[in-house]
């Protein structure tokens, strides 16, 4: 496999084509973005930590029967993945109130829901990722009812698997964001799962161990990511 040209540069990762049209290379950079790219800073080691974290989580999910795009860890900051035709919406699962839901519904941070919630957001920085629903997805042709049903089913299954994995390490999985795409017609998990796109709180102290440390300028961002990685057994 040969890495060829840069295909797309996102806020935190760069995507490269390879000599195999079905495979891409994802490179995790140190860039850390918040507020739809309005604030971007370089955090030492972040590319490496998130790449290895993501590879570990995706391997666990694959073992639990979730189709993922991940093929092979290539280096500290690169992973080989299947090329997906991405669905342009983000799927957010929440177990407790935090972030935008607190602002939207006026509940207290940490409020524990009776059952997990599922929300869809259109990927569009200029519009600040507006919330959309199943009807928008169908009306604009972003995803069919069948594809949405699969995305929802996989999102809740991922919530079950990962809530347990983090609970064993003394951490609460508060919420997380997933992105799916199609590989040969099958809904497949893409993008990444790392402390950049989930909320993790220490069970005993409720200390934030995720990107909220960056968003809220709490300091010790990468140290927290590394602590989570160590606790769940990610080899760094
Ligand atoms: P929110 O509370 O800001 O809506 O975020 C919900 C979850 O989604 C949280 O774990 C952070 C994650 N997220 C992303 O990964 N990317 C984004 O652009 C946003 C807004 C949230």
C-alpha cells in the first residue's frame, strides 16, 4: 500500500488517497479545534494519542460486531481505513445532560436520563452544525429510513459496549458523537472515537477527562486523554 495525494484536510485529521481505490490513510494531527473551528491550537502528542485511542476503541467495537472502517494501524499518527461514502450528519448519543443539551433544554449538567437520547446534526461549520431530524435526512437525500434505522441501532449498541468498557475503568460515558458512511452499500462506522468527540467523567470526582478541558480552558488536556488511555489499556 502506497500513500498518495492529500484528499481532504479536516480540522484535526488529514485524509490521503492510496494506490488502492478502496482504501485511505487518516492522519491524526495535533490541531485541536473548538467552536466550529473558531479556536484552533496545537497540543503536543494529541495526534498520536487520538490515533492509538481510536484504533483501540474501533478494534473493541469490531470485536463486538460493529462494522468499522479501520483496517490497520500504520504509524503513531496514521491509520489505514476503508473509503466510505460519508453520510453528512453526526449522530450524538447522550446518557447524561451536558454541553448543548444543557443550553437547549435548561436542565442541570449531569442530569441522568431515564434512557439514552439520540440526536442528529448536519455537518456544516458555517451553520454551526444545526440539529436535524429523520425527515430532513430523507427530504435532502442524506440518508434513507433504512440507513437511519441502522445508524440508530449501531449507535445504541456502541453506547452499551463503550459505557461498560469505560465503567470498568471508573469513567462515565456522558455522551459521544459518531459519523457513519457506506462501504459497498453497508452502513459502517467511520471518522474517529477519541476524547475529542465524547465526554468522559471520572466516576468518583466527576472530573472532566475529555475535550471539554480544552473548550473550557481547564488545562491538562492531553494528560487527561493519556490517563483515560492508560486506564482502559490503550498501548501508547
Ligand atoms: P454537544 O453537547 O456540544 O452537542 O456535543 C455532544 C457530543 O458530541 C460531545 O461528546 C462532543 C461531541 N461533538 C463533536 O464530536 N463534534 C462537534 O462538532 C460537536 C458540536 C460535538
